[in-house]
């Protein structure tokens, strides 16, 4: 009898070296053990998306008053809970759907990141052009991570000992700074807003990390798959 089932994808080695990884893993295990049976991984994924919408709304509404930034901060907490728990819950219950989960989770991650940075760009604190540099940097690193899964069966989840959770803490601190210093940031760096400068630097660092990681991975692959051009010339 011929088995027509699609082949199972190769196991993915998750490379997670961020500072909070161990503590976060213990917390997620504790949460997963206590979630009611009717809560599914898909529900947590969409809870994470709801959190991203809250972040977006908080930043946009901050044009009406800085107190709306508390909505963005609450959104980061909701987004962490949903985004960090969906895959953890599936693995805890041993009900993983590797291809479906991978596709849905990372599709939602891309949309959530776009919402967050678009919201920052639509706030009175950061220019949209600068926010788009940060968005480009984050998405380039995401693309690199997805390509590593294809060519190396490795999912790199952290850079410079920081992952999504550390980034959320950084963004929460950034949002608190918005509330503390106001929208203009005048007097920090002359005509350039401190918020714009910080956001632009973060985006530039991510683009540099993408470039370095691409070069490193390409060299590794080149060593594992040496050029066969000499063989072709010998045959012709």
C-alpha cells in the first residue's frame, strides 16, 4: 500500500539565547499547566493579535493625549501572553501541527510587528519614515530566520542575547519615556528628536545584524556545499 501522506518536515532546532529564555520558559510551562482545556493554541495566537491591535490603537490615540499610551503598554502584555503561549501550549499538550503552526504563527508575527511600528510612526513621538527603518530591520531579521529554517533546519530566535520578550520590555521602556519626556524631545540632540534617533539606531542595528548573519550563513553553506564549477569545466 502506498502512503500518500505528505512527508513530515525535518525537526527544527530552536536557537534561543536571550537573557530571559530560561525564566520565561518556566513561566510559560506554569501558565500552560493551568490553562483550561477549552483554551486552544489558536485562541492564544489570536489573543496575541488582539494585543498588537491594542498597541497600535494606543499609539495612534496618543495624538489625543499621552494617557492612551497605557493602552499600548497593556497591549504589549496581552501580545506577549498570546504570542509566547500558543506554541508552548501545543508543545505542552503534545498536539503540535508543525506546518500549520509555523505558518500561522509567523504570519501573525509579521502582521503584529507591522501594527506596532506603524502605530509608533503614527504617534506624535516618532516620524513614520524612521519607524519604517525599524520595521525593515525587523522584517529582514525575520526573513533571515525563516531562510535558516529552510537551509539549516534551525530557527534563530535571538540576536545579541535579546529576543522578542526583551524587545517588548525595551518598547515598554520606550513608551514610558514618551510619557515622561513628551512628544517633542527638544533639547536632546538639537533638531533631531531623541525618539527618532533611538528608533533609527535600532533599525540600523537590525539591518547590520541581518547583513552580518547573511554573510556568516552564506559562508557556512558554501563550506558545506563546495563549488562544483571545476567539475562542470572538466566535463565540457
